């Protein structure tokens, strides 16, 4: 039996779990208040705070460190990587501490995992990081030679949903074409073709979501950015936190929006359907990359719990392929199951080599 420690440091919480093989021993999400995090000047300064929290959780649940056989963490913002598992090594720790793509609490996961794994002489892994980029050259081209499209999004949950579809249907993931959309605070869309994510629409360019604007009319964005009312920080805040449903309806909770619709709010209905249409349009766009040869469309993420929203999307894309709904984010399961595939020899963990200079 494998006893796994799962770690998932996020912006406002640290999720911790221990699994015996596929079975959770405990799963805990510890929320961090704004005041609590304000004592740290930089995210990297939270290292001991988050590490001690993990150790305290293990102690509280009666799990001894020496019982663990492996550790798996959410992957931080590494340079572009391939999908699957990477063994945590010194290069990865250096990258996340000194030259990540961006600053985010998930960058603390691998360094904590590496320190514990070295102490215990057990392996540590990250799995399906947010920076997985397997896009083909054709799908990277933009209308501006200085810019290339990037794959940056919900790969962990998307690939877990694909693996679930593979297990349920018996169709091999690496021989199938799957359109997958993660429906959450941000919404992303991807084409998984023959085992690789060859096209990806991130939440900065795709449909608007509960709190993000998605793609916008470019001329109007330029006008707003140079209006004198905003600096870069305030513009980014509008795009990433104050957009989408928040901008139109004053809430980022799809359940509240559905209550508004049930109470007869026609504007809320219009905005909600427009969000669903945006998802459908981008799924259709990605279908063009594989000439419409799609085996299934998968909707996953928190909003996939909504029968109303998934029906709005499904009705517009089911002409392409059957639509499958796998609600929820399932991050801890996804990390645990990915680690188990490595330990059981079903997958091979890759080796990360650090990248110096500008990313």
C-alpha cells in the first residue's frame, strides 16, 4: 500500500490530504485570512508558515512522517513543461524560488515537498502543472509576430477528466480527440489530441467567466488602458477579478445568478446564456484544429454542477460529438491518482532542468 501526502498551496488556502492508495485518510482545506498573509512581504516568505501548517495537520490526524511512501504537490509556475509527472529535484526548487513564470503560492509546494522527501528518503512529484504547453506551432501563431499564444490553465483537472473518460469508455486517451472545458472562476478550453494538448484557449483570451473578462474588443481595451483612469495593476484587477459575471451582475457565484434567473431577472438570463455561448463557440473553434474529428466533449469544473449551464453549452455543441459532464475540480484526487500511476509503473516521471534568463 502507498501512503501519499498531497499538498496544494493556493492563494487563500492550503489544501492537505493523505491517501492510502486511492482512498483518502483525510482531506483538509485551511483558509488563510488577508490579515494572516499580510505579515509576509513576498510569497516565498510564506514557506515556513505553509510547511508548519502541513506538519501540524499530519500530527493532528495521527499520521507519522515515516509512514509516508511518496509526496505529490500541485505544480508551481515553471517554464513551459509537458503533461504528466515530474520528479521534484534541485533544479525545480531553484526555478520556483528564483525564476518562476509568475509569483503564486503554488510555487511553495515543490520546495516543501523536496525538503520533506529528502528528510524521509522518499520520492516527491508534481503533476499536470498549470504551465503545461504542448501546443503545436500552427496553434501558437497570432496576428502579431512579437506574440505567441500560450497554454496556461486548468490542466490538472482537464487531464483527470480525460483519464476518467478513458477508464469509463475503454477508449485510449492517446488515440482519441477530446474537447475539454474547465468551468470555474476562470474558464479554459482545450483540444486533447492523441494524448497531447495541441490547442488551448486560456481564460485570458477565451469566454468570459464568473470573474474574468476573457477575450475583449482590442481597440476598446487600448482606449481604456490609455484613458488615464487606470494603471497596469488596476487594469489587471478589472480583467482578472472584476470581469465576467462580476462586472455584469455584481456576483461571481453562478448559483446566485441562477436564483436571479429563477426570480425573473431577464438581464441575468441574457448574461448567463452569453457566457455559455462563449464556451460553446470556443469548443467549436478548437474542433476546427482536428477537422471536426472529435470523440467526446467533456465539461468539468465547479460550474459543471449546474444542469442549467451545462445544458446551455451542450445544446450548442452536441452536433460535434457526445457531451460528458464530470463536475467538480477534484484536484486532490487528480494529484494522488497521477502519483500512483508513476509508483505503479504506468507512467514515467520526467526530469526537470532549470531555465535561466527571461522566461
